[in-house]
C-alpha cells in the first residue's frame, strides 16, 4: 500500500497494560496502510507504559505520545481526538491487536462505497481461542435509521468504538462521557446518527482480548449506575426524536433492566442511589412494555423472555432463578 491515501489517525488510550502494549503497537505500525498518525495517549499509567511509548516514538515518526494525568478511558480518547489530523479516525484499545490489513481494508471500503463509517467484524479472544463474534453476512450497507436499529438490537452490530473507522468530522460536538463506564454506549449512537451511509464487513480484523481480571474488577455499584444513566439518557433522546425506532428502543431498555438486576445481586449491600435508579428503571420499562408488548417481546430469545416476564411480574422469583 502506498502512502498516497488519506491520513488516518489511530488513537490508543493506554493505562496499566505493560504486558500487552508491545503486541498492540506492533500490530498498528506494521499495517499495510502506511499513511497513519498514531497517537499514544499515556493516561498517567503507573507502570512502564509511558517509557514504552516514548521508545516507539523514537523509532517511528508517525507516532505521537501524549503523557497526561489519569482521567479515564473517555478522557484519553477525547484528548486523542483533539490531536487528530486525519480525514479518518480509528481507535484501538491498548490490550488488543489488529490484523495487518485492517485499516487498508476499511479505508478502501469507505472510499469505494462513499460511506461515513466502516465497521469490521472481530474476534473475541478467550484463553487464546479466537471466536468470531458476528455472522458471515458479506459486505452490507446501511442508511441512518437501519444502522441505529442495529445498534439498538445489539446482535450483529455493537456500540464498541474500536472496530470502526470514522470520518473525523463526525466527532464535531460529540465527546466520550468523562468519568463514565460504558462510554461507547454514551457516544456511538450519536455519531452514527450523523451518517448517511455505513458499510459493514464480516471480515474479522480486530482481536478483542477478554481479560478475566478486568471483567472481575469492572463490576461495581458505580458501573451499574453509569450503565443505567447512559441508557436512560439515550432512551429519552430516541423516544423524543425517532418514533420509527420505538420498538427497538424499548427492547434495549428492557435488556438493560435484566442486566442491571442481574448485576445487582452480585453487589454487597447496594446503596440507596442504585436502588432508586433501578426502581425508576423498573417502572419505566414496565410501562413501556405494556404499550408495545408483543412487538418488543418478539425480539427476545426464549431465555430472555422468561427472564423478563419473571422480573416484571415476580422480582423475588427472578432473584431465586438467578442464584
């Protein structure tokens, strides 16, 4: 691949990933697409990540390193976006890695299809096993409403930031929510609603590492609160703006209710704030489901249907079934 294609800015937020960082950076600098601005955002990492970043910058003049006080993943991404100069922007999480032709493949699709965003398939890497996430559907094109529907269904296309290549102007007036977990949910929908066309390929080009330590440490009362808050905010936004998405919007709200109540049982002595938020979510979901029950319920699989019905009509039984 020549360097004559448009500049792509790749943003990598980095925090406490010393053992994974070399593999991540190597997979980016060895891309067949060479016209890259590689932005390494050292988010105040207390290990040797900052030093590793600086060493790579000395070897490759496409690399820019930003050292900053720790502000979290959203803050690091926002800082990287502020530095980006490319026509397109992509993200790679610093414990993941990518196929060598990922950005060449996605760039070509964007240019050939005159699209605003390209989304590639990915592998879930679990204990060294690579599991393809989504079905084999070839290359698909979506208009705005159809891609927003798919994001709400969350079955074949997900909200993740990192398996996508975006036109950089899509981030004008859109930022990742600083201090919040599940930051992709609070951002991706609002980016995709700016799009006229999104192209999706079933080729898996991204390797998402499922780390047991991060999964265990991620669940807390605050993460559940963040999740519920972001979904509530997005639900209200869609409810007011997209009547044609109402069925899918209620579906995601109901899925959130199942997830939040399942997580609630794993927390020790949940506080007043989370209990109040889940009570409000419960009442909101029950009212919405009542108005569109059949249309929404048909979107769930059999297990989810049983969970939802049990939760809505007998919370104590839901807790017993989940234990």
